[in-house]
C-alpha cells in the first residue's frame, strides 16, 4: 500500500513537472519570437507646422430682412375702383396703387364747398355790424364758429378722400397682389407686400463676452444657402445698447448692399464677423486634433535611432491649447512650435510612442463638387 502511494506521488510530480516545464518552454519561445519581430509602423499623413497670418472671425446666424418692408393695407373700408399696379412691379414713393370708391365723399365735399362762400360772407357781415354796435358779441361768435366748423368739415372730407387713395409709402418692389377690381375691402385688408431690396440687413446675436470685439462699421461676410458659392460683404450698422439678462446675448444689426437683388427677406444666413489679423501664428489642419474628455492633443513626430543605428519616426502625444477655427484650419495658442512635424490623419491607431511611416494620401483633399442631398 505504501509503495502504491509513493508511486502515485512520483507520477504526479512527473506529470505536473512536465506541464510546468512545457509552459515555461512555450513562454520562452513566444518571448524569443516577439523579440525577433519588427516593431509595427503605422501609416500616417503628416505636415510641418509653419507660421501664418491669422484673421479670426466670430460666427453668427440669423435671417435676412429688408431695410424697409411693409404689408400695405387700407385704413378705411370701401370698394376697389381702380388698381394701379401689378405683382412684382417696382414702385416709387408716393405712387398711387389702389383707388377705393369715393363718389359719396366727393359729393359731400362739393356740397360743403358750395356753402362756404355764403357762410364766410355772413361771418364778415356780422363782424362789420358788431363794429357799429348793431349785433352782440354772441352773434359774432356763432357766425365765426359756423364758418370754422364748415372749414373743418371740408378738410375732413378731403382727408377721407385722400385715405381712399392708397399710395406706396417708400420706393420698392411689390409682392403678389391680393386685391381685385370691384372687391369690397374691409378696413385693414392686406393689399400687397412692398419691400425696399436695394439694401438688406441681418439681425443676429453674439455672446456678451465677445461684445468688446465688435464695433460699428466692422466688416463681415454673409453666406446664404440659396447662393452657396457667393459671399456678400456687409458691415455692422447697429449694436443693441442692452444685454439680454436672461440669455446673456447682445443683438447686432448688419447692413448688406443688394445691388443685384439676389438677397431676399426671410433667407437663413450665416455671418463671419472679421476680426483684426494677427501675424506669425501656428495654424494646423483640424484633422490633426484629437478631441478627448481630458483635452485636445496632437501627435508630434520625432526621429529616433535604434541600437543598431537604424532611424525611425516616433509619435508622441502633445497637449495643445486651441483658439478659433476657420474652415478646415485651427489656431493653436500653445503646445506647438514652428517646424514641428505633426500627424494629420491615421492617428486613430496610434498611442504614445508608436512607430509610424509617412505616406501620401489625398483622402483629406476637398472634393471639387460637394454632393447634394
């Protein structure tokens, strides 16, 4: 029995020893294999940092509106007797566009004017009699009141007739006509939209922290979706004196020339407020930036030498402080220097200390024609 137990123990020692030995042998071979493997080099594109002049801008969004625009309406009710315009017509200031029927008012005006000479003669006769003491002051006052009341009645008829002629309050272009000949218009009916499109304006807001960066007359570029390849030059024409205490923003108004009448009110617009140019700044492609929860980094390439004298490029993460962006460029405030070589694409597979090789690629080149949705 004792011999059998001893034999089992010896057998177990041999088996476990063999397994342990095999695993140690296997680990040694794997270590030797990995040691003999070349360090992987990841393909990347790179660029050299150069100092450039940087013209930053503030971005804003808003809507285009005319410098003057109104929906013309009638102040008094009446039937349309004459229409003096067409849809889309250019009008001059004061030009009549719609006449409402005013025959009754004209007849009343004619009758009132017919009574005026007799009333005036009676008034002057009473004044003459008063000077001779033949009438009292009360009779003079009654004659005077009757005369001036009739004059006021005449002026009232003239004003009513004038209100029945609707004219253009300013020069501009009409929209679609909303009235027809013979139509009865209630007071306040919409007749047509009139807009002065010779110069447009844009209203937008900026943060109160950027208020010190803007001033009256400051140049800006405006872009609209209807003309994606065209930029319109404008300037700041007004700044709201008060900051909205609820949102902390300030309203800005810009004036935009519209000589070719391309801009239309209601268009959605994006604006770049041009700020002063700063010289010799570090500007890099936005694709070189790695955005993380812990900050922004860039992979900087440095040339290293192995023990056997071979050279290779090594990527090192560098923390950077960013400023404003413009198109596909980023302004770097700190963290990079002139002539630093940085990775612009392919960094998703990199880690600190990775070996890289630079390749040529046009992946980041902007297409000549953007696809449309």
